[in-house]
C-alpha cells in the first residue's frame, strides 16, 4: 500500500541477476514504489507506474507463462501492430494509372502539371508515389486490440453519478488521484454524497464488494439468485450480506479461513482489512490462486516474513511477482497493517493489467480532435465524440499525477472512460502521433477529383483526399482547396491509424495571405514593427504593419504604442501585411500625460504632442502617489503648467481605473512654520526645519484645509497665519496650490522618553518628529493605557490641539480578534467582548467582509462568530469575519508547517502554520504541530496576527441508550451514577459510519459510538 513518509527512486530490476531467486525479486520489489506501500507520496507512485507490469514483476514470474501472458498484450499493444498490409501503404503508393495521365498529356516542355496537362516528368510513378518517410508505419498501424469492446461486464447500475470520477475530498495532486478517477469512472468505486474519504480504513466487507465490482460480478448479488444464508458465526452488515455470500460461492473467500477468523470482539465484516488479507483477496479476484499455492512455501524475502500468516505467504509472493505489491522502509511488509480506501483503489486499478473484464463505457483508440469541450476518438472501427467537463480527469501512462487538458494532443493514443458520452477519465497511452508529415510546394490541386500534386526533385507525387480532409492556413482558418495557389508551401498530414494512410489535413504554411480574423494580441515587436496574434483557432501568426496600417479602438484612432498584450482584436491582412487592427477589448491600456484639470468624474490631461484629451473616471479609481499614504483624487495636482505627470490605466470601457503619479512638478513643504504673512500682497514666508526661508503667494485658486472646526478662505485665512504656525504646503514655483494647517501626524511609533516626556514618530515621508507626551493613549478595547503600552513599530496618529504645540491623543492602529456577544440587526449594532468590557460597533459606518474579502451585512453574522476588528484608537474602521474550520485532521506536516483538515461538510483545507501555532488539548497548550496527530478532531482559527489556534476536541466512547428527540440529546449508558450520560447535539452534528452519513434516528440501542465535543456540545458521532 503506500508509505506517505517514504519517497523512493525508480529502480529498474535486473532480470538476469534476480532470475530464480525470490529473495532477490523481493529486494528489488521493495525498492520500487508501488501499490502496497502505505500512504506513498506522488513521487513514489509515479516511480512505480513508470515501469511496465512485466518489468516490475520479479523475474521468477516469467517462468510461469500463465501468470504473465494475459497482460502482455495489454501492456504492449505493439504485438498487434504492424500488419504487413499496413507496413507498405501500397493502396496510396505509386498508382500507375495516375502516374501517367496520358489522356491529357502535353508536350514535354510543359514541366508543370497544369489544369490540362500532366507533363512527361510525371512518368516516374515509382519514384514519387511512396515517399520513404511513409514506409515506417509498422509501429503505429491501428491494432485490432484497440477496438472498443461492445460487451462490458461492469453493470450499468454501478456507474452512478457519484462515481463520475470526481470527489470533493480528493484534492488535485492527491497521490491516488489517478486510480480513484479511473475506478470511479468504471463504477468500481462509488462515493457517498460526492465524497470518497480516501484516508478511511477499508473494512473487509467493503473490500469484498469492491473486488466483485472489479470482477464484473457484483450484479449477481442484486438479481435475487444468491442464497440468503451466511456460514455460521460470520457477521456482516445487511447491505453487504448478499455480496459476501456471492464471494463464498465464487471462491473469492474461503469458508474455512473466514470461519477461523470470525471469532473476535468486532464483527468479521466490520474489521479493518489488513495488508496480507487484501493481498489474498486481490490474487483470488484475478484467478491466480494456483500461482499463490505454488509460491506458498517460499520465503517472501521481507525482514518481517515471520509475521506473515502461513496461509497468506503465497498470495503476498504472487502479488510481489506481478508487481502489484512492494514493501515499506526497512524491507518490511507489515502484513497486519490496515489498508485505506485510496490504497485499495490503487491495487485494483493496477491489477486491471491482469484482468480480462471489459468495463462499460471504456474505449481505446486514437484522438482525432479536441475542440469546443469535446474529444473525438477513433477506436479502430468508428468515431465517438465525448464531452469534456470540469470533472474529467486527464492522465498519462507512466505517471501518477494528473495532466492538463492542453497536454492532450490530436493523433495520440488514449483510453477514455465515460458515463454515456461524458468523459470522466482520459489516459494518454502513447504520445507518439499516429500521423506522418509531408512538406513541399504545391504543383497543382484538382478540387473536382480531390487530388493534389507536390513538387519534388523526382517529379510530382500524387495524393488523394476525401470530404473529411481539412484545409487551413497557418493560423487554423479554413481555406477552400481551390483557393490555394501554385508554389504555396504546404504541409500534408497523413494518418497511420486506420491502415489506409489517408490525407486528413492540408495546411498552407506560406504564400500570399489575404484574410480577416479575430484573436488576442500575444506580442508586440516595435523594433521589427510586427504583431503576433493568437487566432481564435488557437494558432499563432505574426505579420508586419506599415505606415498605412489603421489602428482603432471604439471611435478612437490609436498608435501601436497604445496596444497592449492580451487585447482582443479583429485584424485584416492584405498581401500578407496588416491592413487594420481593431481592438475590441483592451486589457489595462495605459496612457501618460500632464494633468491639467479634474472633476469628481473626469480628468483632462495634456498628451506628449500638446493636445488635450478628456477621460471619464471609473468608480473608485486607484490613486498612487509616491510618499503619500492612502492618497485620493484630492491629492492630485491639476494645473495647466505644473500639473502632475500621470500614467492612466483604462479598462475595456475606456474609463480610468488607475492614476499613478510618475513625476510631481510642484514643491512640497511639510511641517514648515510661518515666519510672516502680508495680507495685502498675499505673500507668505515660511521656514523649514533647517531654518531656510521660502516665500509663496496665495491666490483665489489656493486650496485651504484645517481640522479645527474652521474651513479657511483666502479672505479669512490671514489672522490664522500667525508666527510659528505649522503648515503643509504644495507650490509650483512661487504660486501656492494648497495650504493645510497641521492638525495631526501619521506615522510609526519609534520610541518614547520618560525623562523628557516625549515620543518619536517616523512619518511616511521619512521625517522623524519629536512630540510631547499625549494627553491620552487610545487603543480599541483597552482602558487606561500609556505610551509604555504602545508597541515599537505600531502605526499611530498623533492628534494636535489647535495651538499645535500639544498632542491631545495618540491613537494606535490595531487589529484584534473578538467574539460577538450580541446582535441588533434593526439598529445595525453588534457587541463584542473586549478586555475593557462589552463595546458597540455600528455596522452602517464600518465596512464588513467575510474571510474571503466579500462584503457582508450584519444579517450574515451570528452570536459567537469571531471578528478581526481593525481600529484607529477607539474607533473601528473595518471588520472581517474569521473563518473557523471544524473537522478531522487528516495530515500534519511539521517540516512544511502545514495542517490538512477535512471539514465535516467534506471540504479539505490546507492551513498555513508558518506564522506560529498554539495547540490546546485537555487544558494544556503547546506551540508546535508535533502535538497533533492524524484523526484528531479540532476547531481551528487564525488569530489576528496570522497564528493558528488549534483546539483539539474532547471525545468519549460509549454505548447508545437512546436519542431524546424532545431535547435533541443523546443518552448513553454509564458505569456509575455519577457519570454524565446526556449530551446536547449540535444542529449540524455529523453522524457517520465509515464514509456513510447517517441520521440520528438510524442509531439503535446498544450501538457502539464515539462522541466529539465542542464547548460541551456534540458535533460528531462515529458509529463503530
């Protein structure tokens, strides 16, 4: 099975060295990552799958033809390839009758076969009719073995929708993903409610049912022909009873062996299947019990051979011989180890190489086309079109990991498993294209007779095509055969999968191009003046533009510099040059210019050529100004002579979505002090921190701002400009654009001095300010704080009194996590519990989002929810709901600081613990993932600082007494009167047995159950 902590390299066995030695074969097999390595990773699986089954088996098995003969044809279909008739495609080669079209013969001087003449030069049919390249078709001839089997043993009833090849709990890249997809598509494995539960242990009764499906025999248990009595002492669940009985009848199970195993506390059917037990079931299902009997007296070669049951040793030896099973680290087999559902799926998937069962809706052949979400497969006799869906899995022989749809290529060989015509599993079995390519110059084409001739040094070979042949240009656009001109360079694709060697496609690779097409602009080479398009067909093509090329977007004339990669375009090619390009959707087009005017919904900017252009603003455009924190449109400088040089980003509607200041032509003076102001001349003189003087002039366009309850104007600002007043100024030359009275400082708290009673703040523009102690320190949810409580590096706002010499408050920006204690949706108010007591948050003025950043309303929250509250001082500015994950821990990666959890709803989440973790278990706390184990149940949340808090749920195993529906409580038996035996159930309690979801009403008295608790409420019940 699979060792998830064991990654092995692929080791190719040496048949000569190991022949006749089972011990040697086991040693080699133990080095291979295969189907019986417990929980093996993706690399281990890929290594084992990369060997053919014949190579993976120990050489001793090759001495038993009966054991390996059947799969040879499957593993190497070349045995059926290359019939002599197809090795020499004489049907299309050198037809003497066409090599001499004498009825239309022209004088020898007519060296080209024109529409009315076949020149004497074509009188060499033998030299030109069969190019040497076509003689090598033996390896790719369509073998009869690829014909889709008409009869299938897998019953249609088992191919249920839940087995369509996709389960919510089988993550992309999961080590057994390929095998689960495959068997689900064949109806051999079936999930429950869209889940497979790959990590759950397999019970013996579940394994029996899967083996019967693998053998195509499970329907016999459902048709009423199976006896209803089990051998005495053998207990299985009612659902599995007819299948286990059938397994006895088919000798899949041995009555004597099972009777001997039946005794025990756990019913036989509910026992976890062991590795050695599965090895026997697997070999019996393949009909190879005779091989196992012959190998039963031989040592397995594993270090723990003494622990292998004597009656199982032969089955393990045979499984190893066939390459179906290998060992664990340390050359161990661990015969009593349990098997998971994913491991069992892998066994049976690989064992199909030795099975003769034909499964329903499974076909093998050559991929003819992949287009518009459909795949066309030729199975040797007919074409079948399959629909590709989001649940279709794509794989490649020799690899365990999934591949992308784009890696499927036409004319390669593949196996398709489908539900009806919807493909659930596709495996590329041979990546060699089943075609040959012929290139040359077109001499002539006759659309009427469906023939064409190429020019070669030896003459004019003739090729025939039929109505199925496709003619395209290099971009994939369809062309009429009659439109192809002489001397055009063409590529002919000739198939090799039917044995008829037909021309299936003709591509005109060069020649004069005149066309109109649509696509996406992939590249712009302004030096070579070329554009590369990805046409709507997917083909790429490059053309040059000229000075006459017209570029447009909507009603605007563009230049090549205005085009952006990724833009959707319609282009016209005339005489192989770009005549016009119409952009239909420009992706984030950018423009540069000087900002001259702005309003709340538009901008006017001056282009490089001096012309003015107006652009409409999109909703909430992003403004970026170097050195300015959270800038807005008001921070942009628009001026005819000194406006900001900006780069505008436009959306597909030609609206401005982003404004980035590239260069400011104005001077900025922060924290300067007033030296003097002349109210008559409007001349203001200020001093910077170094004592340097600067004079600026106010006018009626100067903007004023102050946060002291007064909005100054040019007429009223004079009395406020008293000496030593602190100002922030923006000016162009001597002209003052804006004047702001300093009312606060924003920055990072760096230090404080208890002696001098000062604090230091570093502003966003790099200045370090020393300010007096604040009158108060505000931190949300905390009372009576001082500067000593402010962390170094915290973002703060120092609010100044109107005199600008006193700091009235220091507001600390924080993000903290709180639980909701009360909701008042009508008043749009919620209460949270903080160290300072219960505080109110009014949600109408505070934006709220969920864990994914989606805007939510108060109605989306409930009491008990956790919130990350971001506040400046005592005022919340944003609220984000915290995701809490509750479920079963399925994997712990201490090295990678990752935790994998399967939620009760079935979703699998991988949580990042790189920022720290706190594990709480039974009142004790630890700070490492090592304190967790797979199968722990836990509630996990991320703190405001990104650290994971993992609360391990308490559990209790008891015997059920009854369910009290009136109080929604489970009552269990108790051994003493002091024991608590009544427990409240969560409204969403998850009740299950294995991967089968149960209702609480289905639980019966005396059922053995395990309860899991969150805050003393039962959230999960496992029926044992």
